[in-house]
């Protein structure tokens, strides 16, 4: 595991309901068809994708800030 992976794993994220849906789509692509009840797996995969993107974006920012201090 890299420091980047560790940083990404520590990040607490809000639910997409607290984010703008368009931001989630920009991170993970178009929302799946249907809803959580009718297309559960696709929605879980989509949610995992946008959460992972945010975590690594923030991890990269943390590494950049860390390098600037050294």
C-alpha cells in the first residue's frame, strides 16, 4: 500500500445527496438507469466509482501539500 492509497482510504465522504448530482456524474459518468431498488448493483458500482475518484483527488492534493512543506 502506498501513502497515496492510505490517504485515500482515510477520507470520509458525504453521500451524493449532499453533493450536486452533476458533480457525481462528472466523476463517475452518467447515473445508471432505474433507481436503487430496480438496478441496485449498477447504482452501487456507480457510487463506488465517484467515491474512489474523490478520495484519490484529495489524496493527490495531500501529497502535493506534503511535498511543498518538505
